[in-house]
């Protein structure tokens, strides 16, 4: 899941597009953050569902946390 405003349009091209960030992270191996919408920036324990949590943050939206391999881009 990316931009929550774009879900309907994205689903036309990608039927498997997730409805929520939590659903998108389920069975994921990493997360790439490319938006700073509150629905994304407020994620915390949702990253716990990733087997080895790796977060690449392109918007500096996610706070670093213990247990997550975090890489910030653009700064």
C-alpha cells in the first residue's frame, strides 16, 4: 500500500494492492516508505509482522526503533 488516496486507481493496475498498511506488511520482507501520509508515518508495531524488519524510508516519516533495520534516504 502506498498513497491511501490512490488505492482505487492502483487497484485497477494491481489487483493485489493492499487496503491497509498492516495488510501490506503481512508476509513482507521489507517496507519501502515513499509517502509521509499519517497512515504511514504513524506505523510502529505494524513492522513487527515482517520476519526481519527492514524499512527503507524515503520520506523521513518513520521513527527509528529497536529491532528494525532502518535506512533513511534523502538526507
